[in-house]
C-alpha cells in the first residue's frame, strides 16, 4: 500500500514556478460570488484561476467549465493560501465540467451548504454524453456536504459524479460527509465504445450516506490505493446498468482498504464483471463480497477479515472466478441464524469457479 500524499504544501511552489507565458486570473479575497463566476466564465483558454482567499460563496448558480457557458475549454483552479473552499448554495452542483472540457484543480475544496433552495444537490458533477472526451485532473481537492433527497433519482447528494466519456485522474483527494455516494462513475450513454474511465487513486472516501464508490458499467475506472471506509452503504457498489458479461465490465479495483462500511465491502450485481485484486476487506457490517444477479467478477488475492456475515456471499445467479483469497474471522451469520465461522457461501452459485487456479485459504463453506 502506497502512502497518501498531501500536496497542499507544494501549492505555493507550483504557482511560483509557472511559466511567465501562462495566462493567470487572480481572484481577490473580497470578490463576491457573482464576480468570481464572471471572472471564470471570461478567462482565456488554458488559464489558471488563482484563488487568494480561504473561502468564496455561497454561489447561487453553478460554476460551469467549458462551452456554452464559458469561453475556455481548458481551465485550472489552484489556491494560493494552502486551500480554498468554494461553497455552493444554489439548486445545482457547485461545479459542472461540460462535455469536451479539460479541468484541473489543486488545493480546492468544493462544499455544499444547506442555505440554498435545493435538497437534491451533488457537490460537483463532471462530464456528460458527448463525442469529445472530458478530461479531469483532480489533485488534493475535497468534496463534501452534498445533500440527498431520498425520493430523488440518482445521482443526488454525491460528492463527485463522472458520467459519459470521461478520462483523467482523481488523486490525493477527500470525498466525505455527502448525503449520497462519495463518488459516482457512469453510466455512459455512449455505451462501451467510450466508457467512463477515470483513474481514482490514493483518495480518502469516508462517511458518505450511500456507497463510497458507485460504479455503473460499462464504466471501467481504476480504483487503486484508496481508503474507503465508514460509509453507510457498501464500500464499492458495482451495477451492470448497460452491457453484458464482457471481461472487465466495471474496471479494476486494486490495493484498496475497504473497511467498516455499514453494508458490504464490495457489492457486485446486474452483470457487472470487474477485476478485484489484492484489496483489504475488513470489518464491514454485512458481507465482505456480495455477488448476485448475473454478476461475474474476477476476485483474487484479497484479504477478507472480520466481516459480520460471510467473506463471500454468492447468489444463485452469480458467476465469476475466486482464487487465492484469504478468509479469516468472518462471522458468517445470516439474519436470524447462528455464526458459522469464516464462511464462503459457495453453494448458492452453481456456476462460480472457486479456487481452480490457486486455492482460497480459510474460506469455509457454510
């Protein structure tokens, strides 16, 4: 497991060594929200927006990046004061990156507060259906406070929403205390030809009201070296909204710590078929892995310890391969039933391939 890196200490250095030729738009500390949005919307192509105060907002309107709302399709946000919080209070998200735009941020905290008229607001939304990829580079930013209306359709109250043809990296950032999911990836109206495919690495995704990460295939994100814990739903939830059992329909989850979530460590359902390799799946409130409804993942080299129910709960319609996993200290307790040990509930699936390449250790059948 690689160490998490906090890049805020480098912000001043990054700003100081920017080439003179780069266009910069400096937002003064006293700028009102309307002036901030005007400055962003009129910034030239490739500009860096430098925020000189710790807080701006609340914004009554969404900050839009890319046409038709802004001139530039490439913009970068940085803070000159260690970190800057942009507070949204309107009916929409704090930030929206439109299809085909390129957006970068470093040291920016996106936060929604309860002062606006909407109770169905995600903090930031990126992407959308389009023929040109939307590219993001999010480094050392944070997303918090999204408010979820339980009656509203997804996505609602999520920290970061990536839909459509989205590429790029989300690293060293925090997704916490949102009413919905920490991060939602997909679905994509362009189908598998252009999946939503960000690299999500070395982030903290914690204390959200839904899943830590919700992935709707055919999205193929990389989840690597993230800490995904204490979410009210599952740590990672894969669902196969589109497509069938194509290999890697859901992407790759590798070297993540997925612990102490209220439901499962990983939920995999509806024909999703991700690769899940070398994760630590500890102390979740239900199963370590819950696989059902025609899902067909490849699950190998994971440590699955201390979960309240099974290490692996394999539904009758599920498939997939399960090799070289370690089960230890899982209670194996069904609702209303006794604890039965480390517990690999393999007999519920007649098509899953268990231990054919390398045997699983300690994964006892119920």
